[in-house]
């Protein structure tokens, strides 16, 4: 996600069936200062290499208002992960389809 450094007005990102997306990618995404300021919606769907660690890294996206997570088999500690994320981002609307 090095290309994202120069993007200033990204409000919505959808990652769907991205087999190369891993926790490190989400961590890098959440550490991009421009995205910390602009990103409001994020959808992560059917990205099999994403785990709880990657989802927890999203806490740095302080303007994130909506997060949709679906079909992520690597998420093992659902309740703990989402509780920690919602404490870090109290205005976050979290929609889950992980069964």
C-alpha cells in the first residue's frame, strides 16, 4: 500500500477476495497518515489471510465510521477483537457476517 501515501481523499475502500491481503497489509494501510484522516468506510470480504491481528491494527484509522467484515475464517477471537476495536473507535458502526 505504498501508493496510498499520496492519496488524500480516499473515503471508501473495499477489499474482496484478495488472497494477498494479510495482517501486515492492513497494518500498513492503517499507518498511512492520509488514510487515517480521510478513510470513512472499509469493507473486508473473503480475504482468507486476515486474522484478529490485522483487524485490531485498524484502530489507527481514527475517522473510520463503518467497517464491514464478511467471510474471514482467520478471525478466531471475534468477541474480544471487536470489543477492543469498538473501544478504540467508539463512533464506529461495525457490521459482521462471519458465521
